[in-house]
């Protein structure tokens, strides 16, 4: 699997925020979010092909039960089913972080689904050459529903930059079944504390009104937007 990085850190987002975890970051993505915070796994994918055996061995070296398989987009990696199966057989708790545009029957404990809103479409970036493909692929309702239906636990995590995003979130949720408000996480867009703080107040108010969860980015507070932390 093309691997951008593998490192031991603290889960900074979502229901398992604060849990020490090993991150396995696949390199390559079918989307091109304009604000992507891991461009080395999407816009300019870096890294080498690493056999699943080697990934599992390196994960085992950290003596850490929780593993987060992330990207890029891990669901487009041919070896992701085998990787998750091998990690589960070693009794790891496996979170898979995906934009939920592609389904694969992976063994996991938490499906962290992050459907991308229209605020992600790169109309201006790189002359807009990825915008139409991104726009076509960014939401796949049947795939999101399949993850919800087949996962032991899931969360729906939305990157929010303005109040206009809320109508899109509600419109998507109306098309999905089997979720509770506490499965929905609103995360401010931003990779520095000033930007995150500027959006936190009104997003927290929305969470109080709707029962959605406010999702801080703990790793930004702990480490800044630093690769491999
Ligand atoms: S789906 Fe994730 S990895 Fe891919 S471009 Fe968007 S933010 Fe980056």
C-alpha cells in the first residue's frame, strides 16, 4: 500500500478524541478538497509502496491498541481489506477515516465518515482542473448508508466553514437512516488555533440547538499543523 506516513500520536478528532493511536496514512485520494490538510496524501501524494506485512509489523512496535487507518482515501487502496483484517486479528481497535465515496467491506470498530460539503470544491485552485471531478464524486449517499448499516460504530464528521454549510448537512442527513444527533460531529475548518477559535462560537451554538457534537481539533492545539504528529 502506498504509505505517506505511519506514526504514534493522539487522536485529535471525533468520538475517540484524546485516545493514543497509531496512524497509518495511505497516500492517494479520489478527491481534491481545496482546504485539504494532508496535501502530501492527495494533491501531491508522497510515499512508497509498503507491504501489508511490514505495516502490521511497524504498528505492532508501538504497543498501542488503537489504530487509525486514514489518508488520503484508504478505501481506494486495494490492500485496505487485508490490512484491516490483519490488524483486527491482532486485536487492534481499528478506526477507518474515509470520505465515504467508495465502499469496501473492511473489518473495523469505528467508521469515521467525513462526507465533503461544497465548501471543499477547488473551483479556483490549479485553474479549477479538479473541480468538476471532485464535485461529481464528493457525496455518495448509498455508500454512506452502507457504512452506517454495516459498521459496529460510526460517526459523521463535517468540516464546517460557514453557516451556509448547515443546510447542506441537513439535506444530506434527511437522505440517511439510522443515525442519531450524537453521531453527527461539526468540526471547524482551519489548521491554526486562530481560525478554529473564530469559528468555534457559532458552531457550538448550532450544536446546542441540534444535539450535534462539537468536534475540536485537539491535535492542532497540541502540536500545530505539523506532519507526523
Ligand atoms: S478527502 Fe481527505 S485526503 Fe482527500 S482531498 Fe479531501 S481532505 Fe484531503
